[in-house]
C-alpha cells in the first residue's frame, strides 16, 4: 500500500480570502497594523501560534494569545454573518481524490495547520471527508515543518515512509515531508511561489492530473 498525504489550504481548497479577513479583524481589534495579503499567504500552513509569531514577532506572548483567540472568534463571526462562503475546491482536485480513493493501492491522508474543528467544517461543506483514512491537525502536533503529523499518519496506517508521499503548496509541506523521509510533490496553484516549490519539492506539478503520473514515476 502507498500513503498519499495532502495539505488542505492552498492544495485542496482556496481559503486565503477567509483567512486574510479573519486575520485582519483580529489585528484590528487590538489597534495593530493589519498584515498584508502577501504576509498572510506566506503563513498559511503553519499552526496559529507559529503564524501569529511570524506576523507579529515583537508582540508579547500574552498579546499573541489574545490575537489567536480573536482570530478564532473572527472566523466564527464571518460564518455567522453570512460573509463566509464554502471554500472553492481547486479545479481537478476532487476528481483526483475520487480516482485515487478507488484505486486499491492507495491510502489517502491529511496533514494540516488547521485545527480539527475548522477542518471538519471545511471537509463537511465540500464533501471531501470520506476520502481520507488518516487526518492529522495542528491541535495535537507541533507546527509544520515538524514531521510529527506525518509520523502519526505512518503509525495509524502502518505504511512505511518509503511508501509515502506528501502533496502540498508550501515550503513547510516540503520540509515536513523530507524530515519524515517521505517523497514530496509540490503544486503550483497554492500560496508559495512556483520558484520556491520547484526548489523544495522532489516533483513539481502544474495540474492535479500531473499528480497521478508523478505517483507512477515515484513508485513505478
């Protein structure tokens, strides 16, 4: 069996507008200068504590914890007020998951910087949840690029790292995969530049269809 672990934000779904809006609301609450959209793009994939530390490195731990709480509340407010729309699944990704799910040789998983509550909301809204046999979130693990989430995926599925690959859109995903001895596939449609992803990944793809052929290249 082969294990394929997907990142979520920027790989499966386009969620940057919601994340940016909630982040700007959280910073504004404390009279702080809001991060730019580019700044937010670069922290997507990290756990919230690591993301806030990068966006506001000079802040105290207490203030950063308050910003995190405000971010979570802001996300809930966006949903409640009807401004929240179901995140868009990147074109071709659902077809890819459907195809891989029905192949006997593959087991699919998730490793995400999202918390479990937010992830379950997204997977339920997009009808993606049933594809995945192992789901790892930031709730119980260190932030990417630490490989803990991939270690847990391997432990849950019983599949060895040499038979596993991580698919993601950021350098954090690629560094996490290499630390866990996974193969890495970087995608072009996410939140880190194509130049970075070409450099960091074992295989770089421009379309979801290329992922299938890349798996064949990795494992014959």
